[in-house]
C-alpha cells in the first residue's frame, strides 16, 4: 500500500509538468537564400522580444597555437564597423532600453539582445553590419588582447579551482578538441595574428554558418520581412564543415596529481560520454542525463545524501553532464574533502566509486527515478518562463546540427526511460576504461 501510494503521488507530481511540456508555443522556421537559418517562437506574455544570433564556431574549432581566437573575435566585433564607431552599437542599444551581451563557448559564439519588439529592425541592422564589416584594426587588437590576458589571469590562473579544472579537462578529452580552453592558453594569447583573426572572421561569420532565433511578442509576419531586409542582402559565402569532436572508443583510464594552494583537497572525476549529436540512439543520452541527476546533479541526489550528510567525508560534491554539444562530452564530478578530513583522496575516490558501482549493478527504485525525472522535466517547463532561455535552447540545438523539435519532445523521451535501462547504460558507460581522475593535493607550506 505504501509503495502504491508513493507511486501515485509521484505520478500526480509529474502529470502537470508533462501536460505543460507537451504544449510548446507556436514556432516557425525558414532559411534565407544566403543560408541563414531563422527560428521564430511566439510568446505573447510580455511586450518583449529577444534576438539571438549564433555562429557555429568556438574553441572546438581551433587548432593548437590558435586557441582563444573565437573569443578574441567576439571581443573585437564591437570595436567599430562601416556603420558604427567603437562601442556605438552598445550605446545605441542601451538608449533603446535593450539588455545585450555576447559569449563564446566550445561550439558557438553568440550575440543577443532583449528589447521592445518595435526596435527589432534596429537590432537586425546592427548585427548584419557587425557580422560583415567589422574593422578589426591592429591597434584595437593589441589593446583588447591585453584585456583578455588580464581576464584569463584573474578568472583562471589566479583561481585554483578553475586552473585545476582546466588542466584536468585538457587531459580528460583525449582525442577531441574540447580539450582547448575557450579563453585560450596564455602563450597563444601573446601571439594572435591580425591576418589570422580576419580570416577567421570572414570564413566563420558567413550567413550559412549562423542561426538567428527570435522569441517573444512577435509573429512570423513581423519577423520574416525584417530578416529578409537586413540579412537577406548579405553575400552567400562558403562555410567550413561542421566538426564533430569525437572521442576514442576506449580512451583508457587516466590519472593526474596536482599540487595547489587549496584549503581542502579536491577530487575530480570524469567519464567520456556521447552527446545528443554523437550518440547512436538518443535513449542512451536521456538515460545518462537521469544517471547524472540520480548521482549528484539534482536535489536529494545519492552522492550528497551519502557522502556529505550521512558519512561526512565530503564538504561538497557536484556532477554535471551537458548533452547538448556538437561532439562527445564528459560526465564531470567535482568534490571537496571534509575539513578536517575523515579520509584521504584515495579513500574519497573509493567511496564515490561505491555509489557508481551500485548504480551499475542495481537499478534505481521507480520512486528515485521518478524524482530525478520530475526535476529534469520541471527545469524544462520553468525555462519557458524566460524568453532568453527559450532562445538559448532553440539556438543551441540548431547550432550543433540537430532539429529544434527535439527540445519539445524532451519530456516524452525522459518518460520512457526505465530503471533497468538506467542500470544497463551505467554499466556500459561508467567504466574505468572511460574514466579520468585528478587528485588536487594541498601544497605543504612548512
């Protein structure tokens, strides 16, 4: 009776999320003659619109010796163009009440603005200009490189956790280019060539290598003429082949020891896994997402409950798995030992592995799986409260070469995963042959 009641309560908790997730807003898609892909999602709850222009280029496209190139280009794009002086585009957008920013990641570089729908044409004109006529002056490059090197020093080199994670990630990715840091290695940032940067701009910022996503209080009839007017006239240029960073089938176990000035010792573990774009079947990826949630990526997860609150051997532990990537990725675990420590790093690693091994050999209970599933579906439902988050998710799917409709089918896909499938996928993918480990030891200052 208790089990039946608990299952009924879990079903009742999941049912509203499944209903909401099954009713996506109206979404329209078209492609301009020059290859620019455009998505328009209507969301009329507030008089706002967000425009996301993403280019299919990031650190994963960079070769050794040119790391950081995509990020440098993102910084340089606002240094002036045929229509705007340095910083003028941002000042104009600010005067219109817009929230705007840009970012670089492993797979993409993106620019986005959120403002009143009546100014959407202004955004399109500015973005069409910046993606084709950026000045990229040598003097501006020298100044901006100094800013980026300082950013790297502050955010990574002077941050022991960030530096250790960067070093670890470069080892965990054996054969694919996700090992390249987005911001670039410091020695490469000392020697960025202006001609190389311009070539990167001209070859990677072509319309056919971009995705434009509009979400908000607009209609297709509003957006399509504006897109045709401002982006349609851009030249159709050849685009590079979309690279898929794929890992070795059996990478082999890797171990790393780092000495750092940390208050408590750290444990890093990572498994090489497929993502949505590289998996043979999407079922495997959805099971891996739920495994991540069960282990450490959701509220009430096993590692937190057992190793922090019960055994008190860890001060914190988190897991992360990003399946929405162009290539193979990692299930990453980061942990900090308790202070004072109740075990050493080898002991902590063994305790973590015990929890992983349990999932590899024993299916989770239906109740535990439903809790994890409900949390993942709830995240997707709550994301619809933000037009920016909707645009980010839609743009990401298109940018990694997958149809955006997978996003709207997510809840149904998660609902199909069974406890036995969780065990089978864990046994297949969470193996020592796919594992990287780093022990971050305290520096002995005596």
